[in-house]
């Protein structure tokens, strides 16, 4: 049987060129490319999970006092987040609200809210991305991860 010296040198043993051994070796090499794709997907899923966990903690700290733990809001004082046409249709404005707040009328689900919302200026872009990931993937929302780059771009366009 014929041996392949280049292959033998790279893997450190003499390989006999049998079809079964060559096929096994090809599958071995292909498995690395398969697992590298899976690893990338795994890292993205892990990042999403981390954003969800940290986003929930930040939401509880900075948002739930007014919007409530389950996102139901508080009467006509503070609007709901769990079922909110405003959230669904104004993603960029919601990002700006977290940092800069808002005064004036806000219509959510056909109801008028007119209580000022104070922004949390100390929130970092990462923290805003984590809160957004949490609120946009909890209750009835399924947006996916909000990336820090996206938050950075949006915050640069927010009115002062």
C-alpha cells in the first residue's frame, strides 16, 4: 500500500492509503469546520443570555418602580411595556428615553400618559443594550439581541 509522506509528517504517523482511513480523516477535518460554526452560534446565544440576565437586573433597578416588575405600568401614571404599541413602533425613541428621559404627552395603546419620565444619564451604552434586549424579548416581544453598536448610533441621534 502507498503512504503519504506529507500527511504523515503533519500528523506524526504513517498513514496507509486505505479508502476507509482516508474517509475517516476527511470527516475528522470537516468536523472542525462544523464545530467552529456551532461555537460562533453558541457564543451569540451565550451573549444573548448574558444580556437578558443583566438586563433584567438593570430593569428591576432602574425601571420596575414605575413600569412594574411584569411591565404592566401603573394606571394612567406610567405606561405599560409588556403590551405596548409605542414600544413596538418607536424602538429608537425608547432607547433615547432610557438615557435622556422625556416630558410631554405620550400615547400608548390609545391611552394618554403625561407624567415626565426621567432618563438615567449614568447608564452606559452596554447597560442600555442589555435593558433593551430584556424588555424587547420579555412578555410579548421577540426582537432578539440589541447590540451596543446599535445603541451608540441611536444615542448619537437623540434630541437633547
